[in-house]
C-alpha cells in the first residue's frame, strides 16, 4: 500500500470491518472524484478476490444498456479467474455466478469483494436490486469470511437504495463510510507528495477552484505556476477539465439537467435560497423527486442546508458549497473564452478579486472544525449560519456570511478577508462593523457577540483593531 494522504479515520474503519470475523456489507459513498476507489484499492489491494466497476452512463454516442453492464460483469469474472461459463442473461444469474466463483476460490481467508460504481449497474427495469438482495440475504450474509464493499458517486441512489432502503436490504448494511473532500492541510500534504511547491496562499487559491478533490489536483504539473496549471486545466485547447461540469452531473444524477438548474440558481446568491424559492425560480415541481434532488445534492457535498441566524426551521436555506462549481459558474459557464492563458492574464482584475473574496468565505465554511479548534472552542456544541437583513427605505441592509452560534450563548461573528498584504481596519470600516454589532446586540440581547477576524494575513494592530476579540490567519486553517 502506498502512503495515503489523510483518510486515517476511514482506513481504521475499513480495517475494523476486515478484522471483524463476520460477514460485512459496507457502503462507501461521496462526491465523484473524491478518491473512494483509490482508497479501497490501496487498503485492500493484496486481499481483493473480486473487483468490478460498473459502466458509466455518460456516453454521448449511445445509452448504456443492461446487456452492456452484464457483459462487463462477465468479463470481470473471466479476468479474475473464472472459467467455463456462459455470459449471464440477468443479474440474478450474474450474482449466482459470482457466488460460484467465490466458493471455488475460498481457502478460509478473508474474501474482499469490491463492486465500484454500483448505481451505474442499476439500469432501467434490470432487476439489479432484487438480484443484489438475493445475493446478500440468501448467500453473502452467511459467509463469515466475506467482506462486500460497494461504492458509488450517485449519492441519491446509495442513500435511497442501500442506506435508507425500506425493502429487502433494509438494515442489511453493516457499515457505511462517507468520504469528504480533502482539508487544506491534506491538500498541502498531497501537493508535497507530488513534488509541487506552493505557498499556503496559493494552496488556498487552488482550493477555491479544486475544492479539495484529489482527482483534479492530480493533474497539476509541478513545473507550472498555479496560474499556468489553471489555464491548462480549464482554458487551454482540449483542457482536461474543459467539460467536467456537465460530465460530473450526468454521471452522478439521474435527473442531471434539473440538478444543474438548481446548482446554477444557488450559484447566483451566496446566502442561498429557501426550498420554495428554488422551486419557483427554477420552475421545478416541489414534489418528492424535488426533495430527492436536494437530498442528493447535499449528500454529494455540493449543497448544504442551514437555518439563517435568528430564524425558525421553516426558513431553512440551501446554499452551494462546492468550490469547483462556484469557480465554474463564475468563469466558465456560458462564456466563450478563447485565450488559452486567460487566468494568467486576468489575475489582477476586479472580477477575480471579487470572486476570491466569496470563494475564501466558502473555504472558511468548509473548515469550521479547524476554526473552532483555533478559537479553543472545539469542545463547545455549536452551529454555523449566516444572517442577511434586507434594507428598506430608511434602513441599510447587511449580510454576515459566517456566525458560529455556541451552546454557551456566545456567537463568533466572523469577518473573512482574503488579502495578500496585512489587513488594516480603517476608521470608516470600524464604524460599519460597530453598527452591525450594535444591531445584533439590540435584536438578540440574550447573546454575547464576539467579532472574529479570519484572514489570509495578520490583522494590523491599530486604534481600531481591538474590536476583534480573536484573530486567525491561514495557518489556523491548516492545523489538520
């Protein structure tokens, strides 16, 4: 096994399932490209008896059929040593052949069976789920040396058909692991392992674009600057990620167009929208399928659901948190950019600077655990939210994108700034912040508010800086 960046908790869980001494049925899921297959392959490479990967439905030339999937499964059996068999005509027959294969090579040792991209195998009217149920319920769960690991990027399928299954597979999973994107620290370790030298400032900028997705980061050329790598991946002719947005959604979601419509809407407002607003603005019917789409987007780490500060649960908002999607919608969606060195040429433009500000706030939202640790409040129960006050004829609106509301009646009001030079709090901006704090203190007298600076660089000490009760820099986001 090669050195795996991060994933210590997940590796420990997988090892525990391997050593349990009983039949195990484990589901691993998470956003596409997050490294699920790599993790399982590396952990169990030497112990894997059978490994199969479903065929991707994203084929622009034709639709993948049941026959294609069965033929692919048949070839996996042949490749891994099964002989004298005819190609199965149904999933029931295919899984029976798998049973026979596992019995013939059973020497009493642990048998690891890994079926990757399981949701892709469940084509329309294929009977796949029924066959999987029969395989596990009628045979697999009695094999004490069997470790069945199934994996999928189509999180909605994994949640509905395995994790929350109400039919024959109800309660049959013995374990589940959700794999999340890398943290900033894990990204730093990843780049170092690849011989890629980057400052923490640039590692954070890369995170704003790649979102901690190892598959994307693996394309980086060590001899290029960050800007050159971004051009090569997104703006050059035949760029490696030139069509990734549509490919990503089409390979994960059954109703990809509707999911993309939701994501495009959420990308238009940083604070997000209510369920009702999403349905109205996209024209989608707010029915059960609509709920499943929102649930799937959340499960795949594209979207988060939260209750705005001071509001009831009826005001739940959905907001886009996937950094890759934010970048794509801002710089690629609907734009015909002909410059192959676009990013290098536009680094200092106001549009990029504006995007950096929003993107850094998203990075902070994805590192709440590190922020709490650095504030010495890791052990305090809390929830994060945003607060938006609409302006009127006589009142000015305001927006605070990150508040950490704690169980000890304290609230950290986070001011996030992504500047290359040290941040200087001016008299004018200090007055703005003071007005915000006074408004919150008046509206929520039972709470104590602490203004908290989170920036790329240090906060310059001056006559106004004492407004901040705590100050964090990038190093505090890289703690683990």
